[in-house]
């Protein structure tokens, strides 16, 4: 499932393959932007902000001035993927799933597949699209500077999370307005590793001194996994051994042997406000996280 590390990894691949190169083909398979043709312009770079991926396009001079003439924006949602390969190479997916095809003069091709969102923005529109996003767990730390979208600020992340005091921590950490990058897989694994019941409120976790260690662990874990193709949380990179609780509902906890519970968070808290609009299941150990 795409989370912050997936998007940063995809952005890095696109940037490495295409940054500074002229586009020779752009095929945007979304009705609203179907007639947009960016061929002849250059890829200035690719970047990630939380779960959002941006590809800046323009002339080389625009890169120096910091104002791309167009920005391709994608959000992977639940199923999206990016493939980067040699142009002409056979696609490992049905062609009808492709939403955008970009080909550069160096013979590289980037294809966005099953993207939840795909837009072509101006630079100003792209910035406004993520203006609400919280600190990016994989963003670059900028000590002494004001918080900016795409940067990491532990203090700002703590401040934003604390505003969600009455909410269940298992719901709050998925809110990209508070901290960007965490999805369901990380939610379940991080809360287990910190021994936090996902139904506890943010205020309760904070009063026990648990918010800052949770954020630090989230940033550290995501920084390690961004270099992997398959996420590992247990330290054991084998099928069925990579997770502590995620995807293991009904199985025994690796630590205590209790049965891993799995359901929507609102069913455990009894609070409709904790309901997940995507109906994502939270996994946890009732004993280790009790």
C-alpha cells in the first residue's frame, strides 16, 4: 500500500532518470488534461510532499528562476504505482491502467498507473494543493527556519498533533494535515512498537510522554524503509515475517502470543468521529498495547 516512503522512492527514481532532460512524449490519460502536451519542455525535477508527488516541467531557465511553467501532480491513493524503465520496454501491467506516460530524450520512460489523482497545475496551484499538509516525515530538516511544506519540523508536528487531543491516536496519525506520510501499515506497526493502544486519545498519549517518541520512531522507520522495495518492521526480511501486527488479524502476537485484533477503529472506540472514510482496518495486540 503506498505510503510516504513509496512516494519519496518513486519521486527519486523519476528525478534520477529524467531531471534536466527534454520530454519527447507526454500522454496524460485523464479527460480534463488529455490535450495537454508538454513535449519539448524539460523535466526540472521530481519531489514528494507526504503522499503527493510533483514533477516540475519547464525550460532550463525556469529552473534557475524557480518557477516551472507546469507541475504534474499525482496522488497514489490506495493502488497507485510509478514505473520507470527504458522506453519501449514491455509494461508489466495492462495498458488501460496507465494514467500518464512521460518519455525523455535519454530514452527513459515514467508511467503512472492506477493513480488516485492526476492533475497538471501551475506552480501556484501546486503549492496550494498541499498548503494544508503537515510536516513531511521524510522532509529535510531545516533548523532555525520557519516550517514550510515538504520540510520536517518535529516541533510543528507535535504542535499539530496536540490540537487533536480528544481524537484517538490511531485516527490522528492518519490525518495528513497533522503529519504527512503515515498510512495504515505504518499506523499499525508504529503504535505496536511503541506499545500504544490505537484507541487511546492523543491527549492521553501525550500526557504519558508518548507523542515525541512516536514521531521520532516514525521518521526513523520510514527513512530506513524508503531505501527498500518491500517494507520491513521486524528486522526479518522474509514473507510473512516482516510485520508485527499489520495484516495479521487473528494470528498470534510475535511477542506475547495473544491474538492480534483487527477491525475499524471506531468499533473499538465507540466514537463515530474515529471512523475511517477509507474503511482501513487497524491491527493491534490487546496485551502488548493494553
